[in-house]
C-alpha cells in the first residue's frame, strides 16, 4: 500500500479554505464580503491589458529563456534605480512564476537541507510550509506589538545558530514595516553572522506615509523577492522576480529551468508595461489608504478595538481574545451568520493565533463600510 510522502505533511493554507467556503456560499446565493484574501479587487492596469492583448495576437507566446525576457529584466533594473536609487544588474534578476516560485527557488539555491531558518510569528503561512516541505527547520520569532511584529536583534540573538532569515516589510498579516535603521541593523547582523537573508518585498509601493526600505539598500548580498500581484493588481497573472547575489545565479537559473521552464510569457509581456502604469497603481493605493482609515475609525465602534495600524500592505490584524479562544470557529461564525469572509490568526501564528483575525481592505470601499456595519450589529 502506498502513502503520501512526508514532504506534503504541512499545515493547511487556511485562507484559501476560507475563500473556497465563501465562494460556495456565494454560489448558493449569499451576499459575501471578501475580507479574507490578499487580492486587489481591481483588474490589472489598462496598459498591461493592452500589452498582453497585442502580444496575444502578434506573438507566438512560446517559452522564454529561464531567466525571463531581457526587456522584462531591464525594466526591473530600471525600477530599482528609480525607486531605491540602487543599481541592480540584469545579470542578477530572474523573472519568476509569481513570488511563490521565487521563494522555492531562493530556498533551494541558498540553503541546505536541515538549515535553521527564522521567520517572524505571526507571518505569512507559506514561508513555514515551503521551508518544511524543502527540509528546513523553521525557527519562530514570537514578535509582538512592542516589536511592531518585526524581528529584532535581541530575538535573533536568542534564536541560536541560524542559517537563514526571512523578513517581510510591509508584512503579512500585520502590515508593519522595518524602519531604515532597523533594516540596516538586521542586514548587518546577518552579514556578520553568516545568515542568508531573504527579503519579501511583495507589498512595496503600498504604504501609508513611511517608504518601505529594500534590503538591497544596506545588504547587496540579500535575496529579494517581489511580485506584480499586489501593487499592480496582477495576482492571477502569476508573475514576479528574484534578485540574487552573483554566486547563486547559476543554481537559480538551473532550478528555474527544471522546475518551471520559464515564467508565463503572456504575463511577461503585460508586466513589461506595468512599470508605465504607476499613476493607475497609485490610485489603488489611495483607495487602500481610505479603506484603512475606515477600518481604524469604525472597528472600535464594533468593539474590535485592539488593532495593529498597518504601515503598508492592506491588512488589519485584530485581537479578538475577549470574544473567542478559537479564531477559526469565530471566522466560520462571521461568514455563516453575517456573510463576511475573514482569516483566522491561527493561519499566521500557530501558537498564539487562536485569539486574532486578519481583515483585508484590498476591496471596494463600500464593501469595507458594509462590513463594519454588519460587524457592529453582530457583535
């Protein structure tokens, strides 16, 4: 008799299960407000759609080289000069099938089986799941409000010998960011202690007053992962990139070719145009800022008043300990009884997330207002 391989014995990605339940309720005729998934409600920018449409009828849409189209990589390099005032050679840039494949390639190329890799808790659940399935040992840094839910040097020092560290700024689920000084301290600590740094910068561009800092600004050896999914509203296009140090590029290229052949060609054509659509993307960010303000102003009147005010991304992380000790059942009740889909904190923090939930404000402002109205009546 055959059994599943142990590599697949990882925690479920609960937010995707919540989305599936919400979609089923919609199909049954219920009106559901989607505050569970980190997905913009807007389509890709018009310029992206036009570029993809043109390519669809004028290009054969075959494979590209594993590293991605040269023009795509040149656009990414130019983006780093404009946004961060740093020069990144296209020889260090790999176009990927979204950020998710980027994490897989980065971990496989930079870390050995059995490596001890630290992540903040709460944090994006796919970090721990990818690390575990690839044979790494996950080291949880139990952050809190005092740390702004970000890694600190004292917590890193207490974690024992580390081989790697994954940081995210802005983070998921809290939306908090590392300051420029904190980023410098952490990148310097990693360099001094031989710790491979992987920086998740997927939410760069979505900020509310404080500019997100790239790890490359203080550590040119950092591995940076980014995506067109969030800022450019291109989640389903599955297109992102890695910036890796030169010594990893041969491994990265071979892994990319063997695992994925190349990133989707039609998505690359669209993404090339995305960097010329900043004005449209910024209008979305203005809406996220409005939605953030709505939640921060309205949620306390619903008696959800223990909130993390996000610096960036599009999430509010709320403490619901006075209502429940089982965030998963609590979110199920919210979906069933008032038609709001939200994500239990247990998805992001297996040990303490039983008393927290995450609300996404990536959707329409009228949906955010309606959600507050329903929560106020329900609570």
